[in-house]
């Protein structure tokens, strides 16, 4: 993702809820409790790409998709691409 991309400029605002973290861990089979930090690192990778559709950002990387609210920067969910 471009270093000047809006999402990368606001990584400090990125967060999720307790239930969101559990959902992300379950859907992506993560073995970490630092879900937001894990997502931030993946978003920084040069091969990551983001598109905005309506009120959400969709970040694609490593055959995964993160859904992030564009106003609050809340990570809503994540899942593997089909």
C-alpha cells in the first residue's frame, strides 16, 4: 500500500472491539492476542491494497480481507478470500 495512503496515515487510530478481536482471530486462525498490531503490520506490507466502498475500507493481503470502518477506523471483521 502506498505510504501516503489514508489508512497508513491513521494507523494510530486503528482499533477493534473485544468481540471484533475474537472474530478476527477465529476467521484468520491467528495465534496472537495482539490482533490490532498484527493487522497494522499486514497493512504496512507493500503488497497490501485498500479500496473504499461506502462507509468501509477493504484491505487485501495474503489472501485475506480486513473490513475497516472509514470514519472510526474500527476493524469490523476479517476473513479469508474465496
